[in-house]
C-alpha cells in the first residue's frame, strides 16, 4: 500500500453543477468517501486555484478534512491549443514529482467533469457536469481508493511523456 493516495479534484461540475450556484452541494459526499480512507489526500486541480488563495480554497472543506488537503497543482500555460489535451494530468504529474519519491508508483486519481483534462482514464472519476459528484461517482472513487489500499497498480503513467509537451 502506498503511504498516501492523492485525489486531484476539480470544483465546477464536480463539487456543484457547472454554471449553477457555486454552493459546493456535492462536497459532503466526496468528503464522506475520503473519511473512509485515512490515507487519502486531496490536491486541488480546479481553475479556482488561480483565483483564490490556498487557504480560501481549503476553507470550503469541512473542518476535519482541511488538514488532508495537501495543496494545489501548479498551473501550466500551454503554448498551442493541442497542448490543452491532458493539461490537468501534466499539472498533477508535476505536483506529484515535487511531493512523492517515485511518481510512477504514486497512488492517485482525479475527479473531473472534463475527460480531455486527463489521459489516464482508468484513474478518472468522470462526473456529469450538470449534476456534479453523485452516488455512482462515489462508488467509483471508493473502488479506486480501495485498489490503492490493496496495492493494486493501475496502468503505469509515463511522466516524461506527460511533461515533455513544450
């Protein structure tokens, strides 16, 4: 089992429906799953990380979950349009590279409503942007986190290929 498993989380379309009131109505369900896995840590990958301080973003979470927010992924600026595909995953790999000894063995997944942000689809909990994180997404997240706990390895991520996009 990895020491920690990291969940890269988007906000719009995940913690609340995209384009609706930003009330974080789905966050309690995400937090309920996180509470089942002591080793789970949250990394904010939402565009909100460019608009608000980390402390402001962390304050959105319940008090008991706040210490488990490990940070926010860095922001990469693509030079060309095609570089947008998989951009959040490249940012996640950069964050992991700064925080774990071997990112090829890191236990991580993402919760996002935009599949184009992530190339490793088997690690993606894809939400419906019209609803946000729902019960069926909680089932998928639980399965992923349980597989990390059991030491199951998902497909190997080749970090160099993800980072060599310039």
